[in-house]
């Protein structure tokens, strides 16, 4: 009986000595360090301001988006009276005389 108890105690020591050994996880050994939490991706947004300066020329067509702002009181801006089928249009800081049907530019004037 003493031999059985002694062998049980010896076996417990042998098993106990191997149990507290710390082994690394499978992931840490084969896939690099384990990650804790989500991965943060930083974004840097840069704002670009584009100033578009259109250069208009006689004989070219004015795009439709600029044909909406007609100038009815052209005398106020010291502009000559538009001819038949023509209209003054204000685009940014310029006055443009266009053909009201085709949108072709007939004359240009700077704002005063």
C-alpha cells in the first residue's frame, strides 16, 4: 500500500511539473503576433480648391449652364443695346453678348 501511495505521489509530481508549463498559442507561433481589437486605418483628407477661369472668345458657343442670367438693364452697366436676337449675359465678372438662339458669343465686356 505504501508503494502505491508513493508511486501515486511521484506520478502526481511528474504530471504536475509538466502541467504549469506555458506554451504559446498556435496562432502566435504560425501567424505572427495575435491582434487584440480591430485594426485602425487612418485617413488623411486634403481639400483642393480649384478656381476655374473660363476664357471666352468671339465665335465660340457659351455653354447652356451660363445662358440663364440675362441682363435686362444693360444701360445700368454702360453696355450698348443688344441687336435683334441677341442678349447680354453676366458670367462671373464679365458681360457676354450672345445670340439668344445658338448661344454664339458676339461680344465681351468686363464689369465696371
